[in-house]
C-alpha cells in the first residue's frame, strides 16, 4: 500500500481516532431518530389529525428541508471551530437541538383526533348526520402546524450533527487506499439504512390504533414516540464527545470557504455533477399530493403496514392490496439510495482542501434541495385537479380519473429524469481524466450558484405559504387560486 494513498494528512486538524466502529455507532443513532421523526407524518398528521393532502405533502417537504442546508452547516463546522474543535461541538449542539425539539413534542399534548368516532372516517362528509358531524374536531388539522415546525427543528439538529460526522467520515475515507476508498462510507450507509428500517417498524407498531388509522386496540401514542426520540438523542451526547477524538485547531484553512466553493463550482466535473443531482431529483421526485390520503382512504394502509413494508419490500407483489399499494413507492427508494452512495463516492475523489464537511454538504444540498422543490412543482400541478382529501373520500369516477391523470403526469416526468445521467462520467478513470484536464467555466459556476439559491428560497417560501389559510389558496402554494 503506497504511502500517498494510505495516508492523506489534514493540514490543520488531525482526527486521531475516530475509528470506524465509533463513527458507525453515531450514524446509526442519527438515522434512528431522523427516520422516526419523518415516519410519524403518515400516522399522526395524515390519519390522527386528518390534515389536508396538500398540507401533508408540505409537512414532508418542510421536515426534510433542513437537509437542503447541509452545505451551510458544513461550512460552519469547517470554518468556525468552537473551543478549538471543528466536529464534536457541532455534533453535540445538533443532538441537543434534536433532544429539545423531541422533548417538547413529548410533553405538548397532541389533542383529540379529528374523528371522535372512527367508524365514520371513510365516509363522505356530505353523508354524515348532524350527530356524526358533532363528533369531528375541526380544529385538529391546525394543531399539526406546531408539530411540523418542531419536527423541522428536530431534523435540523440531526443535520447539524451529521455535518460534523460527515466531515470526520470524509477524512477517514480519504485515508483509504484507492482500491478500497469508500468502504467506511459504505459500511456507515448500511447501518444508516438498517436503523431506518428498525425505526419504521417501531413507528408503525407503536402508532397503529384506530385513532392513527390502524386496527390495534392500543398504541404508545405520538408523545411516547417523541419521548423515545428525545431519550436516544440525550443518550448519544456523551458518545459524541468521548468516542470521537480530534486535535484542537491551531491555524485556519489556507483560503476562504467562499473562495473554495466559487472555484469548485467552476470546475466542469463539479457543475455537471451538481446539475445531475439537482435536476434528476427534481424530476424523479415529482409525485401526487394526495398519495397519503389515497393510502389511508382507498387502500386502507395501516401504519403497521407502512412500517413492516419497509422490511419486506421484496415480497410486496405476493401480498394483498394493502401491501401491494406500498410496493411502487418503496421500490422507488432503490435508485435514490444508489444515487446517494454513488454521489458520496464521487465526492471522495475531489480534493477537499480542508473543507471536508463543506464538500460533502454541497453534494447533499444539490440533491436534497430538489426534493422540496419537486414538492412545490407537484402541488402547483395537482392544484388543477380535484384530488384533495374531500374528493378522495367521494371516491367516484370523476375523482379516480383525476387521480389517474395526476399519476400519468408524475410518472412521465419521473421517466424523463434518466436523461440527466449523461452528465455523469462513466467510470472513475473518466472522472480522473476530466480532473486532469481541469476545464473550468465561470458562467456555469455562477449559474449553478444562482439555481441552488433560487431553489432553496422558492421551496421554503412556497411551502410555508401552504401552512396558512390566507395564502394556501395561492397557485404557487398548491391551491386552486384565491
């Protein structure tokens, strides 16, 4: 093993330990909490609080939005050390934010469910008697807004923690020999997704009573689920500090992080890679806003189905209608997981110049910002169709035709996403050749920056507009027009 490939020293901070086992331990806890936070949306917001289809889609986009900020949190960990450390303090602060947010969700009451009588949950409101209408808590959907905000902050905490973690992992991975580079990252990804599966099962099992859209006579409740998340976030704090060792920073990087990003985005290999990540994910993530309402109302998918299906995706086509409905959405995750891992390997071949977390954060941001941006486009398209929750409950020929049109548009756009694969180099050797050529384009670099900033700002603004009654009717917010 040649010395240049075996060890790549960091010029101003040497991570002495952190061994891969400790890194994996931290990664598994991160994904367990973040996956649980995301997993309660279907059971709590869609079923228990009966939020509109547009609001549920908005909730998913906003809860995941902090992942779009990874480039900024990466810049923070790379350039603003706390007490001389770049990684551990931010991991601790991030977990502290997650603990506080989950603790608040654990102690704040969720209130009564939308349907006091679950036997009328699948009926059209026009068919209900005055006595049945009196059992409906019409204020329930509004109580979900504060939970969305708290889940958003909780997810931001995991993002901040994971930025420090990724900076450490890149330093480890770049010390690996060329033929093994990416092994540590791959090991962490395996554990990462494994704990997402465990989390999905835990959430589905714990929130499967009738109030949450299931059939169990019991449930642990939303507050208890968030209490578990708060406890695991608190437990991990000492591990974040004592399981990862790093030297104090004695000098700063040789250049500004803004200069590094500006020069980086002018490289042909990088702006083509960013363009692929962004446009592929925007088009591949176009969906239908009423997907959650269809799952609960038409397919009768229970939270336990939703959880176990994550572990049994390979057997979906052999099971009944409830499980079959989940097959396509879960199989869609396979190419996204593949692009995640391939993207990480791509970034390992780029010289980080002491900006490891920033480099990896740029890769994540270019992909993740496409998801809420795709939600914005989805809501704008579906605003022209009669597929909101009240129409789904009517379940007539007109509504099913409208849903069919919406899905045809979504899948047609999804198929077009593969066009952007041509932007990627075919193999590592082609990437290295492009790096040796060192082709740059200032205009493309500036255009890349503008596209990412616009997508971030537009996604956040339009998704926030969907939360309020006075603006949710706007076309850009997914409404039918004010």
